[in-house]
């Protein structure tokens, strides 16, 4: 299983809009992706799951995936989380 620790770049955290963009990308990854904040874990393709984690700007989360090209998938998703999606 591949893992990647990411610091959230969006200035308002993963509220509805950036969470929707992230979960859409995760659902198209072709493999299950998990996002973890502290002791709480969620399916990265679930908008309700991601929002329920209460992820704020600067928080560290762990992305994990298991499958062919998992490292590439995590790199792309991590890039999204590190960017300020509130500026797009």
C-alpha cells in the first residue's frame, strides 16, 4: 500500500467546493483511495466522508491507495490538496 502525507493548501480547508473537486478526482483514480486525519478515516471518493473529517488549512492528512500506479495517483491527488483550490 502506498501512502502520502499532505498539508492542506486551500485557504478555507476542504469545504464543499474543494472537497467536491478532490472527491471527483479520487473517484476517477481507478482504485480505492483513503484519506485519514488523525484517527478518522474516509473514502476519498465520498464527499460526505471527506467533509466529515473537518479538514482545515494547514492540517496534515494521509492519503493511501493500493493498486497499480498507486504512487502516481497519490501524487496527483496530493498536488490538488497542496494547492489553494479556493483561488481557482
